[in-house]
C-alpha cells in the first residue's frame, strides 16, 4: 500500500423520527449528529475532529432550487459546512457547499479521494442531511422555527450546478421528478413487451424486496415490509402519483435523516493511530452524465451513462460484476433500478439484491444525500467481511448525472489513480439523439407518456412524441379529459397515433 492511498475511516447516520418541534434539529444539526457518529466510528474521536481540514456539506433541498414553493420560511445556515464544523469541534481550511444532485455524495468522495492522494487534503468530513419532516410538521401546525445561523469563515459554494430542464420542458411538466421518471418507466415497459398488469406486478415484486431490507434497518424512516400487491394496488392511501407509480413506488423525501463519512490517507491514518480494521478502500470510481435535457435523450428505456460509468469503475477496480457482494442502486423510482439492471445485464431477481439501506421509498429519500447513507451502511458490512466488495450508484436529476463507487476493506495495492471522466463522457455526448422541435404541428405518434395526479385525481397528461413526417421529437400535454386519462392508464399508449397542435404556450396532443 502507498501511504497516499485514500481511505474511509468512519461513517455515521442519524434519523430523527420522534421529535418535539421546538427542540427538533435543523438540517445542519442533523448533519452534525451524523458527523459525530462518523467521528466516533473512527475509534479516535476528537483527535480526528481537530485534524479535519476539509468539510464538504451536501446541499440541502431547500437550497437546491429557485422555485419559491420549495423554500422553507425558517431561515437557513448561511455557511453550511462551517455550521457543521462549529458543532463537531472542527476548524477546516476548506469549507465546501456542494451543488445539486443525488450523485454528489459519491462525486465528492471521488474528488476528496483524489485530493487526498495528491496531498491537497489530509482529513475530509463529508456530511449531508434533511429536516423536511420537521419543516412539514411545523408548517402544518403553524409553528415558526428559527433556523437562521451565521458562522464566520470562508465558504466555497458550488452553486446549483447545471440547469436540468428548459422552460419549455418545465411548462409541459418535465423537470418534476414524480412527473418525469414515469416517462422512463412506461418506455421501459413497452420496450420489454410487457402488458400494463404484468409490468405493475414486476415493479411490486422488485420493490417488495427493498421494503423488507428497510424494515430491518434501524435508520429507516418508513421501515415496515410491504407486499408486492400492496405496493401496486391503488387505494386512498396508496394513491396514484404519476402513472404507473402509486405513492409507495416514489421516493419519500419527508424525512429527518443525515449521514456522513470521514476520509484520510493510509499514511495519515497510521500517524493518527486509526486501527486498520476501520479502513475502507475506494477501489473504483467513475462519473458520467446523460445528455442533460430529457427531450434530448437517446431514448427513454436506457441510460448509457449508468452503464459506461459503472464499467469504468469496475475497470479501475480490476473487477467484474460477479465479484461484487453488495449493491446499492439509486432507487428513487423503480425505473432507476430497472434501467441500471438493463444497462449491466443483471437479472431483477439477482440473489445479492440491489439495496443495503432499503431504498428511497422505504428507507427514506433525504434530498441529495441518500447515497451517503448507502455508503455508510456498506462500511460495517465490508469490515465484517474483509474480502467482500460493495458497489454504490448515485443518481442526480432525472437519470441525468451518475457516479459510482466500489468499496472494500481489501487494500488497494500500488498507486491510487482514477481516469478523468472527460475521457469517457465524450462517448455519451457523441451518441446521436432524435432532432427536437418546440413547435410541432401535424400527425404524430406517442414515444412515451404519463398521467399526473394531484391527491390521487388525474389532472395532466404528458406526451413525448414523434412527428410522422419528419421524425422530430416533441413534448406536449393532452387535453384535460377524465375519460381520456382513464383510458391512458388502462391501455398502452406508446405508438398511438394522433395530432399535435400548438395552443398558446403549450403543445397539445390529441390522440386518434
């Protein structure tokens, strides 16, 4: 082993299910609780806290959008990484506030690993959290909380990052996760030649396993087992959200959860006296993005970036999928897991399973930070089985941005070095996509679709289609018609012919 090799030496999680509103932790308080657990997990406690020179705070959801409806009126920590630092006894040189995306926990672990290897960073704490359940409860009870906090010191705010949707997409309903992931799910169903009923049964069977893992996880927020039938049966409680997803097939972000990890180098871990039994090595890592805008995707039943970045991570680790003992595939919706399986040629029935936490609908979906929980959950499993390997995929946006990490207690031998993601991103960028028009007119067919619901009532149809004459792709809504919505839920629509017209700011698709 090289002394410069990066390692994770501590991981921690914190879930606050029961709370008194006035005493409940703010988001960065939850992150700090998880950070304390990660620091304790190193085995040397405050000795490592004093040596933390870099803190990366994963961006919280209320800071992840400019949309007013997502803001929480309780104030905020003006300097999130230093808000965590002040609570754990650290005074870092580098205080980084991450950009938006569920890919960012793994992305920043990759970055810190590289900076540790070069000597730019000695000890890094990466932490994230959400207190959305507390905020929702306070708003419902009309209780005002004070989450305003100012912590002196520098901060590197990475901002919101790339814009994940255009105004045209958002006007038609694309850019809201519960309305966008169903477009992938329906396209995948049609691509695999499944009936609507057979496909629903498949989704239920897949996510039943996730719910059982969540039921055994003490950090889960919604941890009770749910049967496949229960997951896909529409009831007043398990109401439609976006066809084909009832409520319990959607990520649940109304949680109070935090997770953190501590990273350093082999050489510095020796200096600090951290037991080698605590060391977890990052054997492989990679990052890749799809063509960012949904309307420009190659198709809606695949994700080249998932396949490419996982394969590059495996190559870096000199491993094959058969060598992986634990998986945690990002699981905001069934399509995210299913498409990952399709890209990697894995069976949905693989005995290893695809989650260690229980997944975002059942364990909980704490904003951008879910995958930090997956990594923290991997650590004790890998320490207990030093020859085993765990693979985590992290996903940001709408199958937009991807990152992969491969972990093990088995040492990385020789120099740690990762390939620059730019080298293989070119492969994705060069894949040809259908031409797109914002102003379609004429005969057309449905490429994929969904029916959106509010409180279980259908109120909007979204269609991505292709013009019959030119083959250009377009985005449209359907007429607001309850009978049409009902038929689009009961009968396959992909390939259905119709006419698309522009009506003011929106395109409308009229099925024939």
